[in-house]
C-alpha cells in the first residue's frame, strides 16, 4: 500500500500544469502585424535565451507571421541594445525602415533545478533515491513598432519534480502552454 501511495504522489506532483496568464489588447487586428522580429530573450544563460527566442519565432511562423531572420535583424539593430534599453525611438525607426510592424521581446526569469533526496519503500526496505525539482518562468511581449504599445503579452511559470527532470523539459512544457494562446 505504501508503495502505491508513494508512486501516486510522485505522479501527481510530477504532472502539474503550467501557470500561464496572457493579455491581448482589445480590438487589435493582428493581420496588420504580419512582419515581426523576435529579439533574443534575456536570460542568465545566453544559449537558453537564444533557444527560447528561436522557439517563439517558430511559433509565430506557424501562426502565419513573417519572422525576420536573425542575421537580417542584427544588420538593422543591436539586439542587446533593445534588451538593455527597451524599444527606444532609434530602435523603432530602424525596425520600421526594415519593414517590421511588431517586435517580440521577452525574458527567461527562472531556469533552475534543485536536487532532493527521499526514501522509497519497497518490500519493507527503504531505498534512498533522488529527484530534481525544476523551475522555469518566462515573460513575452509583442509590441507595436509605431508607438511601442503592448499588443499581446504572456507570462508563465512551471515547476516539476522527477528523477530525470531538467529545467529544459519544464521550460518546453511552459512554452507549449503559452504558444496555444499566442495571437
């Protein structure tokens, strides 16, 4: 019976649902915003920020947006400048000249795992085991290039426990949940 309870709790805790919240500006015709630029997401781990922005760019392409290729984007603006200073007048002007109608910015605000030890009882014997508790949190905004207003925003966080759990797999599940709500 104990083995069943331990396995049941492990499955319930390990299958939590990502917490996601989105905002869509009312009365926006997103068909006017077909050419977008996705800026590299801010993250302590640079490669994670790049991977997330690539995944988000793919999601926007699947929804019918024309996403500016990163090499073309870097020839127009410095992504790091937008990450540091936001969408300034200079950046907006440069992006407009490049034919961009909206820009997608974001950050990975949490991306980590903690290892914990626990006991699994089998046949009356306790066996030491470990599992990871992994977390991921992101925020995304789609901004109008002309005036900098937020057209769409999403943010979410997710945590999962598991023996082979990674923060990357938690982030993947979180992005999948947010993608469903993208315009």
